[in-house]
C-alpha cells in the first residue's frame, strides 16, 4: 500500500509539473509572438502556483516594461537582479534603473545606473549619466515653464499623437473598437488605433471628436498624422497591411509603415506607402520641417543603433524622396528616440528614454543645425515631463500653446492628451564660454593644475575642470541666463572665487581667479634661515657678538616667531675649524647664548627658544684644520641656525 501511495503522489506531482510546463510554453509562445498582455496573465498564474524561475521573472519584467506598466516591471526586475545565480543582461539593469525612476526612487535608480555604467562604459546612456550625475538639478532649472490641462476629449482608452490640421486637432485613439475581439491588439489588450479629428473652439479646446475619413481608418493601427500647411497632404503611420488587413514580415510580425495621402474633393485619396518602408522593420511617427522639404520619423531600420532612432529624409519637388539619414549619435542612443516634431522656429522636439530624464519617455528639445553632432539637447522639464511616459508633443510658437500625451497618474485613460501654454521660453543657446586664469595673488605667477568649478547661486556644481600648465582654463556650454561663481582650489592656497553673469545673448568672457598662499608654520626639523630665504647669521673670527647684518636676519626670525606663537626653536651655533676642540665648543656656546639673548631681549618667551653649541663638528665645507682655506670660506662655518623643534 505504501508503494502504491508513493506512486500516486509521484503521478500527481508529475501531472502538476506537466501542467506547469504546458502553461509556461503557452506563455512563452505568447511572449515570442508579442502578445505581452496575455503572456503576463499566464506567467502571473504560474507565479501564483509557486512556479518561479529566472526566465519567468525576466519575461514578466520585460512584458510589463513593454506595456509601460513600470511599477510592475520594477518589481519583477528587482526579483530578477537579486535572484542568486541569475545572469542579468546590462540592458535589464538599465531598464530596472529606468523603472525605478517611474516609481520615484531616483537614488536607487542612480545606484543601478552606476552598475550599468561599470558594465557598459562605451554605451551612450552610461556616458550621459556619468557626465550628468546632477541631471535632476538640471531638469529642475528647465521646469515650471508650462501650464497644463487634461482635455475633455480623452477617453478611458489611449489617446496620443496630436496634430494640427486647419482648425482641428487630429489625434490617435483606441476608444471605440473594443466590442469586436479581432479588433483587440494582443500586445497590450487595447483596441486598435484610429485617427480622429476634434474641432478647436474659441478657447483653444478640442471638442466633438469624430473619426477621420473611413478610407484612412482600416482594420489596423492608424496613428501619428502630420499635415502640410495647406491641409491637402498628410503623412501617417499604419501597420504593414494588404487590402486593409495585417501583412506580416518574415518573422510573423506586422511592422509599422509610413503612408502619404492626398486630399481630393474633400476626401483623402491616393494613399500610398513611402518607398523607404520595410516589412522587417518599422517606420513611424512623421514630422515635417517648417518649409515642408524634409520629413522626420522614427525607425529601427538597418543602421539604427537603439530600439528606435530618429531619421530625416528629403522630400523632392516632384514628390519623391531622398535617402533616409540618421540624425546621429548625439541625439540617438541605444534606447528609444521617437515621436519627433519640428516647430516653426526649427526646434526639434522628441521623446527619449535614453537621455537622462524623470522616468519612462521624457520630451527633449534641440535647435536644428546643419550638424546634429553639435546639438545641445534640453530636457524640457516638469510639468510636461513626469515619472511616466511623456511623448508626441506639438507646439505653436505664435500662440505659445501646444499638446502632448502622457500616461501619468491622474489621467482619464491609458494615455491622455494634455494641452499646455508655455510661460517662459526654453534656453537652447548653450554656447557661452568662459576663459580664465588662476593666479598667485602675492607673486602674480600663474598656478597650474588648480581645480576650477563653476557653480550657480544655489551652490550647485555645473562644470568642473583643471587649469593647464600655464594656469589657464576654459568653461564651455554655459546655458542659463543667471549669475555664476567660479571657484578655484589648489593645495597650500586659500580658495579663490569670482562671480559673473550670463546675459541673454551668446557671449564669451575672460576671468581671473586669485589664490592667496596659505600661511603655515615651518615643518619640524626646518632651518628658518633656509625656509624664510634669509641671509645666515655670521660671526667675526673669535667673536660672539651679533653683527649689524645679522640683526636684520634676527628681526625677521623674531617677526616669524610672533606670527606663529606655537613654534619652538633651537639655536644651533658653530665655529670654523681653527683652534682646539675645547675652545671651539666654548665659542659656539657663547654664540648660541648671544643669539638666544637677542630674541629674549625682544620679547620672545624663554620657553620657546633654547641654544646649543656644536663647535666645529658640523662644517659646511672642507675647511678642516688640515686644509688651507680663504677667510671667506672659513666665514661660512662661523654661523647660527634656527631649527624648528615644535610647531
């Protein structure tokens, strides 16, 4: 009976294990086919059954991350990175750091970014963090420029990608197709997206949204539209499709593509796919340059360095297109750069989770130049940016009003569109340069290898450098119109500082920072005549009287002892080698006593001065009794020295 019982238990356990294996395979199949929402459900049921593993933690973390469920993703990444024996990819460390920001844990996020930096030092994101560890203070300086309002047109579903179209606001929404099972997108269990248009009323509020032309909205995702100024041409994003239905690449995935439509007789016609699309990569989220000769977009096409990069392509006068050009490594990182928009003043706005931000996707801005590698990129700050995803910004510089999307807390749906008014212009002019020199205030000499720091009035460190061999330094890319302080430090000098103000117009300034040497007592064992660069105390032959030239030196020694009252010295006196040892010893003792007496007579405490004679035992040259020397050479041995024995 016992054997039968054991067998039944074994069979029961085998049945559970087999069921768990089937569930995990089912979840894996969902994950591989990008059905992340359903994969999460199955993996979580396995967790509830006690079936834990590194693979499940990883796929739960990544599935939640790809669905912007950052709080859940952070929890699963935490379990993964702390699992004993787990092999954690640096990319998962980065995603963990990013999701920690989304729950407001910036200190721990920074700690994991330092680990990411140690593992991937050649990664742009690691370099951006290492060079901008004070990114939160920088973002704070750009914050407070916008007033926000959640729009009435938002629903419980997802709304994003606003676009100007005549007197309307066109946007993407998943609001009304949830009743049909086939219209649910299995990536996130959200309905498929369609394009809607809302009329903008006299108060700049979008109202009465309705679907755009049915010829545009098919049984696929349609989103991210952009329109020419005359309203007759539009570019938009749609899944790879054939006859309005999904068409898939070689891996079974339906990628995103860009399409162009022409308005004829008030209807959108001639809907054509752009020639640089591909079945095995996505091209999405179009934006037009102010003169409408260039099209910007996001893609993971071959040559992309991250999850998605920003590109630009020329629109030829005949309607054809040039070759796509990657905007370069200053803008694009190994993460996501997406949702570009170009304003009237040629400012490129885009969303990124590779540049230092507050969490999820943040919105950044840069002035478009001929060379994007020279771009200065600004996080536009709070309240537009938040701990969650903030993206798809558009902005009218004439009215100082715009729109963007976010999945931040407190919204109505999965993603909401917010309107905003800009109250203070962004400072994208970051070309101010300070050239300076660190100088010794007593000698006027230039001081090399001094530490030079640029600080704002809140004492926050902005830039740090080192003066060169000639004492010169350069501080570049100072960006904010405010007061600054340059502080210099060098060993054995008191710190020095000078202040200046950056004015609205780009300018270069020249500064001098003076450092004063630190006065400090001579080290123990030092001869003060050498330390203070004084003439020695010399004596005439067979004499112990302090000569006139010696009195000048004595006064300088006296002044030093008064300035440093803790210093204690021993006077050490000597003779030349002519005469007997006993005579020389007695003569050197008299010289020591006379030297001490001079200092005591001038008010030095007796406890601070003592004297000792050394006869001819410590000659400074070879003028011994056996050698013939000149009187001048013998003179160099008839002396008193002042040795520091306490300081």
